[in-house]
C-alpha cells in the first residue's frame, strides 16, 4: 500500500494566519482525502482532493477556509486560512489506490494549535 | 444519512482473552469494510479489510461480515497490552470512494 509523508507534524500558529499542510505519496493514487480529528473524536472528512479538478468539500467546509491543491497524482496540500483557536485540531491526509478493497492509507498527521 | 455505529467503550479485557468489537452500518449497498487501529497521538492504521460474508483471519485478528444483518465485527485473540488502542470501523460507501467512519471503540487490555 501507499506510503504518505505529511508535514509539518505539528505547528503553533497565531490567529488570523494561514498554514499549509503537505502530503507526498510514494506512488500514484487516484483519490486523496483530508480529514480533521479532534482529540478523542473520530474522523471528520473535510474534502476529497481530485487531480485536475476542484476539490469536493463536505458540508460545513468551504474552499475559502480550506483551499486544497492536487497538482498531480502523488501530491496534495491543504491550507487552513485565517485561523482561529477553533481550528486547533489534528489534520490527516489519506489516499486510496484504484481498488477500494485495499483500504486507505494515512499520513502521520499534523497537530495544529492556534493561539 | 448513511451511518456506522460502534460502542464507544471502553472495552476492557484481561491479557490473553478474546476482545470482540462490533460495528453496524445502515447502507445496504456498502461493499467493503475496514477495521483501523489508532494509538493515542498516532494516525489510523489499517489492520483488516473484508468484502464478502463470512470470516477473514489474519494472525490474531478475525474480521466477520454479515451483510444480511448489516454488521461487521473484529475479534482479537490472545489480546496483548499492545492491542490497547481505539478501533475504528469504516465502510466503503460507493463509487465516490468516500469512507463512512464509526466513532471508534476504545480497547484496554489489562496485564
């Protein structure tokens, strides 16, 4: 299965600023996903990153707040814009190859704290 | 609203016992089912996937799927303290390849 390198692993940011999280996959993957996970909670899907087209956002998440890029089949970025303390969370990227039965691999996560 | 439900736990078992984790789902057309393990502070790790009715075994782990009853379970035999983690059930929802996640069951294996 694919291996995903995610960075940064953690960051402390000032409110009002933006942070870009990067995920690099060691092989070409068709779908990449961005999740948010609050401590002790399950995963909340932010958006699906599509190569060559705009990301598909879930209810409650908008492109202006969480712009996503997917320039090729091995790379994606998520930007958390105009941050507030409520954006403090763990952000995870995930990828699947062409066969969903193989499951989905996760990056190591980015722990974001907004002060 | 497609849903995946799990008991939040915590489920506590003694070392060496069998841990049984359960998951039910609402979407009858679901195709693939996954169990992920997540240690505190780490990202989820896929441990089992199952596609067909019946049992699938991998080492100490057995996944069981019953599509008629819409449940999937994970059995961990000879539980070890290192199995203490949160176990997330995920269901493949369809062609858009978006997983539907349960809230997870916390497992504690006591030495």
